[in-house]
C-alpha cells in the first residue's frame, strides 16, 4: 500500500465528515416535514421505533469493529499484506456469526410485532415489510461489508462516509418525492432495502479497486481465529466498555422521570437535541484522527507520540471550550425563540449541561490514545462508573431534583474519566506522571473561563450599540459576534500556555505556505 501522510488522511476524513454532516442536516430539514405531512406522524413514528428495536439487536456488535481496527494498525504500518488478509478474514468470520445472531433474534422478535404495534393504525403487511426491510438492510453490513474495517483502520474512512452519505441522501430525497406523489408506504420501505443493497455493491467495488490484492476468506477466518486470541480478548473487554456507556445514556431520562417528572424529560431532551448536534459535528471532525493515532503508536516513537497527544488535546480543548461557552451563552435565548419561555430550564441546569458537554468532548483525545495502545483491560472502570452514575444520580436526584440528577453522571465522569483513565494512559502508555495531564487541563480551562468573560463583555457592548430588536436576527447576530469574540480571546489567552496549540499553529502555517 502506498504510504500517505497521516495528517493528509486525517484532514480528508475530517473534511468529508464535515461535508456529510451538513448535507445530512439539510436533507433531514427539507425532507422531514414532507414525510410527516404525506405519510403521517404515525408511520414515521413507526419507522423510528423500528430503528430503535434494531438498535438493541445491533448491541451484539459492540466492541468487534474497534478490536479489529486496533489489531490492523500494526500490519498496516508494516505493510504486511498477509497479516492484513488474515485479520480481515477473521473479522468476516466474526461478523458472519453476529449477522446470523441478529437474523435469528430478528425472526424471534418479529413474532411479537403484532403485540408491539397492536395500537398502531398500520397494516400488519406494512409492519412486517418495514421490519424485514430494515433488518436485511442492516445485515448487509455483517455479511458483505465487513471488509470496510480495513478502510477505517487505514485512515480511508472518508470513502465509507462519502459512499453512505451519497446513497442515503439520494434515498431520503427519493422517498420524499415518492411520498409527495404516491403516499405509498411500500415504496418507502422497499427503497430502504434497495439502498442497503446499493451501498454494499458500491462499497465492495471501491474496496476491490483500493486493495486489488486483498483476498479474504470467511472459512479461513474461522481457522485463523485461534491464531489471534487477542481479538477475542479485546472484544470481551470493549463490549463491557461500550455496553456501560449505552446503559448510562439510555437510563438518564428514566432517572429524570423518576425524580422529577415526565414533562421535564421532554423539556430536558429539547436541550440535549442541541448539544448532541454540536457533539456530532465536533466528533465527526476530530474523531477522524483515531486511525492516525493507532498508526502513530505502531511507529513506537514515544517522544513523538506524546507531542502529538498534546497537539490533539490542545485542538480539542480549544474547540470544546468555544462550543461549550457558545451553548451556555446562546442555548436559552434559542429555546425561547424556538419553543417559548415555558420550556426554559434554570441557569444551574444549563451550566451542568454545558459542563457535561465540555467534559464529553474533551475526553476524546485520551480515549483515542487508550484505544491506540490497546488499553482496554480495565473492565472494572466502566462497571464502577455505571455504579457511581446510578448511586450518585439517585442520591443527588432525591435531594436536588433535576440539577441533582445531572450532577450524578458528572461526578462519575470526573472520578473515572478524568481520574482513573488519564492515570491509566500516562502510566501504561506514555510512561509519564499523570500530573502532565492535569497541567494540560488547567492550562486550557483557565484561558477558556477568562475568554468567556471577555467575550460576553465585548459582544454585549457591541449588541447594545447595534440595538436590533428582531428576534431570530438578533439571536443570529449575537451568536456570530460572541463566537468570533470567544475564538479570538481564547486563542490569545491559550497560545502562551499551550505548547500543543503552538505546535498546531506552526503546522497549519507551514501547510499554508506550501
């Protein structure tokens, strides 16, 4: 395989993720209303419920893709094509097992569809066609698309992202047009199935062109699985990590319902809809460096590895600080314009939501290097985090309501994600004192707080001069002024304290000059 720059590939991945994010956002914005109007809220709700049901079935995959990606880093760096073929064959074998498990579970689940949708005014023919269309579309990934793991590990995930975005955008536009002219449920669902087939054909054609030497064999993968016992070990470890995060994410609304009220769940979700979009935007761009980190660690240069960690941490801290401050400063006025004042949450809750988002975004760099080093074996950590999450949430929620419920996961996060995880990485990976991590955190957190205070003063002063009273336009102008202000202030305040930010700046300037 031709050697290409890690930075070049990371930028390609980030650019493609960014483009696809906005394309999907625009497509969803324009198609959602037409689908609701012409197919009905009940049918669209039905398809959403199908997605959730299949999401639970797909829990069987948790950990396999990441484990295979980690095992591929070294042979990709060494250009060891024989080992790459072997690992991909093992992946095909494991995905075939998962595919049959999901298929069997899906068939069993389908027996209960009449009970699940007994109150829905939708024909059982439509229910079953919809369920099996979504099921078979997802199964293509397990039976035919498993080789795309090589593209991801080889930092070519932009190919996968672009392929799926092209076909999925075409799908939703076609579904919108047919819904407008025919209002036919069957056509909508058949297009869903056809898209899965088309995705598989295009992706496999691209893989054949990119890696013409690749010959994977699922039967051979069954025999080779014994040759790579570490894959099974990593899968078990990663499954615990992933399932713990899934459980926490799914149970938080239940805690809000239990300790506050059901209407408060809906009001809180309005805020998380915004923060999740922000998180998706940033993760789509910055998570594109994950395979590059694995490739870098395979190189074995400890000094270079730690320098890149500081650089990626600085970039992530810079962007996270801007986004968290923007969310805190702008989300309440946005909610007033979007839904009305009756949907506002208290300032304390907004602070907790913003801090939680900041910590979630900032952890990404440490997670990438933990995965790059293969440090998955601390399976007690996610279990402990989940126990702390439930315990602290229940205790604080009992006494403080919604702020208490949100303080629970925050406390668990600080203890495990910002206590144990950095210690684990710095001790086992970098072989350095964890004090380096906390210096990095403080050297970016303090400038962020100072930049927020300065940006508020400047943007408020400018808005008082402009004095525009039009609702949405006023909010948009405030957003632009505040975002520009905090970006400038944070860069000026963080640059002297952050070596990583200085390295990133020099790298960008050199690229511009070239």
